[in-house]
């Protein structure tokens, strides 16, 4: 809410705010309205979960898990052939694939000096690609997306378990929403 009210005022006057806002004040009102809608959504979800019996909350939890799983599988299948760009997050995939393709040690390159934080992820991906020697980039990318989906689901699962232990079952469902 603070960013909605103060953030646009610091953007400057020469920026294009989009099709809906023509000034920083318009953007501030739009962001405040979205904040109020989000807060009302959270309050309504809280009231809904408090009114439900515990058995219904368990069913709702399993329904949310199924919806998340089906949506992730849909994204995995639909975007399976799309290769990541060589910039942003895709450069780790492309560098691991390049190391696998050339089968040599590129530790002296400038890449590892510029991005030392990507080295553990690069080594994990290189090891994974080396264990499962697929010939096509699409198969490696599918495997990469499958691994990322699995890690994401594990993170959501354990985070929901922590929230359930600390705050209860209803809050874990609320957290999953």
C-alpha cells in the first residue's frame, strides 16, 4: 500500500504510464484500488475458511493441490518446445548445454567471473544433463522444466507444512491460495 501511494510519485514526469494512467496520480489511484481489492479478497478467503468445517478444508486443500498440479502440467506440455533466451534465466541452461556439447572445462571464461552465483545451479544442471544424455535440446529442456516443477512443488509443500504447524490447517490452505 505504501508503494502504491508513494512509488509512482518518484517515477518522474517523462514516463509512459500505460493506457489506463496518464499521470503519476492516476497510477497511484489505480494501484491503491488494486490494493483494496486484494485486501478484500484476503478477508473474504479468511471468512470463507473460518466458516468451513475441517473436513471441507481438507478437501479444499487437495483441490488446490490438484489445480496447481494440472496447471503446471499444462504449462509444461504447452511450452515444452520453447527454448529460453540466452539472456536472463536462460543463459544458465544454455551455458550448461554448451559445456555438455563441447565436453570441456570452460572455467577460465569470463562467464564464471561475472556470474559466480550461477555456478552451483550450472553444475547441478550440467550433472543432470550428463546423467541423462539426451540428444536433443528439447528433451533436455523438458527434463529441466520437469525438475524445476518438482523443486517448486516441494518448496510449496514444505512451506505449507511449516505454515500448518505454526498457524494451523486453515492458514496453510490460505497460504496455498
